[in-house]
């Protein structure tokens, strides 16, 4: 076999990344990143300048195509196209868009481009909370059994809340939408010319299961008569399994990318889910934690269980033959970046310059010099709401313990710890539900960049945390699916065994820090339950008052 | 009468200030500030370098003498000494020190200068909370009636907790202390050569009253056998009323200051309490709010009431013939300064430079552009504990509502508002107890510097807030007492009527902001009660864990 390489393309929040790997051992041959020109659209629409409301987060689908046009040719430079055995893609999810029947995004249609609902709703678009609340309430009222697969609650981040928001707020755009589709499936459509729908996003984000399909039409009708036929009119009941082939590169995509027409393209997949095979996490009991702007937790189990606040469980959703559980934390690296951008005084920046390190690194050093609990602080890590286990985008961040002697590194450490406490809540929720966590493997951007963070996770979790060998787990995982689609490996399991690099480093908990971490965690859990389970709704009241205040402000017309 | 001037000396937290005013109309003739060389000592002792524990705050009495040596001669330059009719002083309180029988501070004795307990304990020394807890518990057990005059609780900031801490932690220093004395009385001793004790600090800070004197010896014995005779051995039962004369400038003080020997010196007083006559707040129902690093509230009433969490009520404690009520907030300007020092990113500093304003001012402008509640945030203003109405130094600051779109000006505004909510809690506590608040006058450093702050106070309190005409109210008030001591005015009431400048400006509440402020205040009160009244002790647990962590860290010997 002359074909030796697989191409993985990872569509992230801020950029798209193409990685070419060797099918034999997974080693990286070339990589290229395309930073999205329009990035995350959360203030104004491009061109029209239409202002967005709070909690909105959109993207421009042209940025995905530009990733194909720029990043892919770059990694293929000097490689004979026939040496690329297959292509896999992964995407953030649920990131979804409305299109015409031929796949044209509605935001590309001139008369719709000033309509916010015509654009891609990014995973962290949080404005569909009223619709999520309604979806959950109607499910509870009707006793819908599928809700148990989603930890008892559908998140505002998912497919039907976002779709219902379009119907409710812009019926015209909803009517024009001949297709509502995950961006993951949409980009595969752009590569192959063929529309397909993958079982991972359908299962985790769109209330589909292998056994039961979608919720019944009566359920959708109970939400809104106009929503009754959403699946049949705008989606598809044909769901394809990950690990399969969606089609081949078509002529247009070949011209964009430099790939050979006909090159096999795998069924679309999700960034977090492809990371599990990429780090070698394909056995029951292995928890893969993808740590970046947010945390995503993928846990494999050999049986179906009901876990509070998980995002979902899908049979065959990660690797065939196992139940793939997903949980998540809506903001992790995003919180640290927010802190460094907004809360670090000039003297810390100056000190970082003097030491020749970046500010994150200096804060990490300063915070690492603190004993556990020495900062006197505790935070709830809900800067972007809480995905698991509370499934509530209406929650917000909290810091307690502030004093006149609190320094930036004290707060920074509290933020790192808060995200570790959030992960521990998730791990304990799985274990309480009878889904064992035997091994924890971390990947994503953060574990390699922040040693203190990993040491804190090991300490808070009280168990070893392994750091994956690949720094580009999603792209590598996608390449593995591409290799399977192209026949270079028989199965994703075989691809993982052959292509996943060895663990880079293992962080062990320091037994001396255990009592203090446990004491802090007990406080975290009490605050978590008090503010997260309805005893005190101050976070929601503040958002409501903010929304009322913002609605009362006269808006300038867009320029 | 050729003598025309009165001298007021205000001993603050960071500096001492001398102001010479005209006795006829209170107009300022000259002013001078001496920034304390050793400032607030909260990390290491001067010279010895001995490290202090958390919550400690000391001062160096030599800084007070240097204020006399530097600031006073400066304001007297060109003034014939015989034109100075009298001198009044005010001090932070309870700021106290141990001395020998001749008034020598124990920290000036070489073999004691490395003992932290030999130094001046500043008002914001918060390390005597265990002793305060014990003082309150023993009072409750014995049914001591005087506790009602202190809102039901003695603060850790006050005289006996600080004294008992010396006994408990350093019995050697306690034994060597022939006198335990307020710094206010000590500096008058240094000026006149005569020890006196004023009824204001005795009444507010040392559990004394005109009717009942000090608590009984049995009470002190119940705290500690060694503490039984504290009043008779180390203090005095002779208490002099403010408005009187302590003595005349002695030869040594004349040499330090340039004042004429024999110049009358008023009985010592407290910064907050002298401010009431300085702003013209001498009628029942007038609340004077002294706003600086902390807030102090002085309210005059014509009857005795029990008010939750007030610092104290003293008959004749502010002006003769009325009950002077005191309440306080342990940190106000200190919180804003902490924020600007520790939490404001370079781009905000840069913008301030571009606009040619300081960072406080820029943040004020940015925060003023926000609608009420638009920041989505709420804070508890307990960065330095809570003085009124919870009387608990073990509490700490909290911010809730944080999100990835929270900006520095959002937090800054939440901090301003939090201190206004804290003041509203105090006002409502007085009114609930039947002590009316008819008029609010603000003075201190902040009201003239931060217009947004005053607008927020008016909005949150829902009533006009007047800003006093004098920017140096304490020094002016002290000068009034000096004028009375020197006979230029018959009484402090007459001095206030003659010398207080007219109100500079009145802030009116905006009725449109009322509903949002009331809604935020309701949330504030619920959080205040939840974290402040024992339902959730997380703030104390965090301090305990911090203290345990710090004790476990090996300390370096002082250099």
C-alpha cells in the first residue's frame, strides 16, 4: 500500500487545524492552523454590524471553508495526494446552522445576512436557556424516558434549544431553513457533496438513540405546533455511525484542499469524542478529560447507567461496543484567559517581562509557591454557566474569601482549583451512579502548558492524572477515523492501538495536601449545592436584572 | 483677644495632618501632612524584621511624635505663637499601646522592641478575634448589661480584646506594661506631660459609661485571673469629658512644635467623632458618614436605644447633652485602593494615561456609564471583616455574578455599590431600633473625590446625601475642640455653628434607579444574612484553613 498518511482536521472555537499523520504509528508529519477571520461573533454581526444580545455566540461558516482552503494545502505541501489514505474531521458541538436544501448557509443569502439567527450558533451560544427550560419542563410533564440519558436535563447549548430559539425569535429564518445541521456534518457535506448525519452529535446533542431514534412527533408538537415536524422537515432520520465513510472528496473540495478527488472522508465526529482514541482511552473505566477553553469528559462504560448531570450517554458514541458518557465544564481555560486579560495589574506584567516569561507562566510560578488553602479563597467556576452536573447556563462565577491582602496569584490559584473541584464533582457523580473511573487521562491544550494545574487536579482528585502524549489529540483522533475510513486500519480500536503515542507524564497526588483539598472541596460542594440547586437564585436574579437594565438602554442603530 | 487661630491635629492611618484654622469662621489658614515613616506595620517589625502573623496591624509611636515635629512647625510658619488659642487632636481608634508609668512606649525599650505586642496596635489589627469571642461569650454567660450598649458584641478591634491578646500571647510584655492607653490620650500626654483619658474612646472602645463606669472586676477575673485588675493597674477610673482642657503644652512639646508653652490642649478625641461638629452635624437625627479607608457613622439621638451591631452609644460622646451612636464599615476606600492596586489590567492604566486621568477616575467614568445592575454583579464588602452590624472580623469579601464578559469597571462598580449597601444595612438597623435618621452628611476623603460613589449612595439609600464643605473634617473638628479648650468658643455647639463651612453639594437619588437598587439590595441582604449570621461559615473555614496552612510553612528567621 503506497498510501501512508491520514489527514485530521479539527474545527475549534477560534481556529481550524489540519494535521497530517503517519498511519503506521500516528507520528505527526505536518500541521497548520487557520485562525478564523471572524472568530467568535458575540458583539456584532460581520458587515451589517447588527448588535447581538448578551449570551449570544455565533460563527461564520466561511471560516470553516477557509480552513480547508488554507490549512489543508499547507500540510499537504510536498506530499503526493495519493499518499493520503483518508480524511477525518472533528468539530465543536453542538455548533449548528440553518441552510438551504443544497447546503448554502442562510447567512450567505444577502437578504438574511443581517439576521443573527441565520448564522452558525456556536457551542457556547447560551441565549436559548428559555427554550431549554421549556424542553425540559415539557419532557418532565410528558414523562419522556429519554431525558434520563441526558442526566435529567437538556442543556441550552444543544441542538433542539438552539433550533427552537430560531423558530420562536425569527420564524422567517426558521421557515427558510430547509436543513438544520451540525457544523460537523455540514463541513463533511462541503467536502463530499453528500449530506450525512453522524450518530455522535445526534446521540449527544439531538436526543437520538440507536434504540429509540428521536423523540416522538407529539413531543415536538407539545413544544410548538410549528416544531412538530422538525426532524422530518429539516433534519434526517438516517444516522450514520462514526467509524464509517461519508463519501469521497468531490471536485470542488479537491480544488480547495489539494486532496485527490475520491479520497475517503470519515463520518463527522466531535472534538472531545475523537480525543479518547487519540490518547489511547478506549477501555471501560478510562476517563479522558479534554482540557482547553472548556473541559469535556469522555468516560467509557460497559453498561448503561443514569448519571446526574451528564451531557449524554450514547451506545457506540465513542468506540463501537461501549457506552460513551460525556460530561463537561463550560469554561476552564477561558476563565484563566479572562483573568489574565482583565484582572492582572501592570506590576505582574512587568515582573513577567523581567523574568522573560508570559503572564500565565509567572502566575503559575507564584501560585505554585502557595500551600494549599494559603490563599484563603474559594471560587465557583461558573463564569460560563455550569454544564455538568447542574446543566444550567444561568449560573455565574463566585469568589469568596477576598481580603485586602489578596494578590493576583491568590485568585489565579483559586480559579485553577475551582475547575479541579468541578471535575471532582463530575467524577463523583459518575461513580455514585455505578460507572467506575479507573484511570484519568488529560489532553487538550492546557495539560502540557500548565504543570501546576495538573498537580492541582491530581491533588484534588486524589489519584494519578496522566497527560496524553499528543498535544493535538482531536486532530490526531480525526486522522485515526480518516485512516479507518481509508482502510489503513480495520477499526478505531486498532487505529488507536497503533497510532496513539505513549503517555507523556503522570502527576501523582501529594498525600500531604489531601486534608486541605478535601476540606476546601467540602466547602465547594456546599456552595455548589446552595447556589446551584435553587436554595439561592441570586445568580439568576442578577442576570435577569442585567437583562432588564440592558433592554432599558436605548441602542444605537448599527453604523 | 489677639489669639485668633486654633490648631487641629488629625492622626490618621497612613499620616498625621496639622491644620491651622481661624476661630472666627473656621477657614483654613495652613495645612501640612506628615506621612508616617513606618506606616502600617503588617508584615515585619521595623529594625528587628520579626515577621507578623496574618491579621496583625501595628504602628510606630515615633511616627506620631514626628508628626508633631514636622507637620506642626510647618503650619505655624509665620504665625506668632501667641495667636494660637488652643490645640485639639483626634486619632484613629481603638489604636492603643502599652507604656511604662512615664509614658515610654514599650517598643522603645531595646529588649522589647522585637516583641510585636510591645508596639501600637492599630485600629485595624484584627488578630484579637479569639479574645473578642471570649469577651462576648463571658459577657453573655454572666448576663452583663453593658453589652447592649455595643449592639450585643464587642469587636476584636476594641480595647479589651487587644489588651487581653497581649496578656494571653505575651505575658512578659503585659507585665511590663504599667499603662495601657489609647494613642489619642498618649499623644495628649506627650503634648502636656499629663496623662488623661477621654470619655469618647473610654465609652466607645473600652466599655465605660458615665452611669456605670467600667465592667466589674469579677467580669475581668472571669476572663482571666491575671486580667482582673486591668483597669486599676494599667488604666484609670478618672475619665475626662471631651470639650474640656487636658493641660497646656509643656516645654518639650513646645520645642517639638513651635507652640507657646502653656497653650491649652483639649481632651483627646476620635477622628470620626470630631467630624460631626466639623460638618455641622450636631442635631439629633443627623448621620455623619466619615468616608475614607473605612466608613464611620456617627448618629446623634436624644434617647438611649439598643441598636443591633452598632459600635457603641455614649452619652455626651460626640456633643454634650445627646447620645452619640457609632457604627462602622471596616473597609471602604481600602477596597477600592486594593482593587486599583491588584486587579486593574495594563490596558486600563494605558487608557487612563491617554485621557490624562488617574485610574480611579477612569474607572469611575467607565462605571458611571453603566446602568444600575447592568454589570450583573453583586459583592459583599467584607474585605476587612464586618464591623456593623455583624461585628465579625472573621468575615471576608465575596463577588458573585462573574462571567467571561465581566470587565474591570463592572467589578469596580459592584465594589462601590457593596459599600453603599453596607451603609444602608446600618441606617435600617438604626431606624428599626427607633433612632431616626433624618439627614445624611458625608465627609472624609472620598466624597469629594468620587462623584459616582456619592450618586450611588444617594440612590441606594433613596435619600439626599449632603457632602460637607470641609475636606479635612477631622482636623477642623479637632481645631474646634482646641478653640473651645482655649476659650475662643463657649461650647463645641457654638464652635460648630461658627466654624463649620456650608454644605458643598447635595446628591439626590434618581427615582428611576430605585427599583433596580432595591432589587440588588434585597439580594445583598440575603447573602449578608446567609454568610454573616452563621448559616454558612465558609469565610471562617477559609481563614482557619489559611492559618493552618501558614503555620505549617517553615518560617525563615528574620534577617
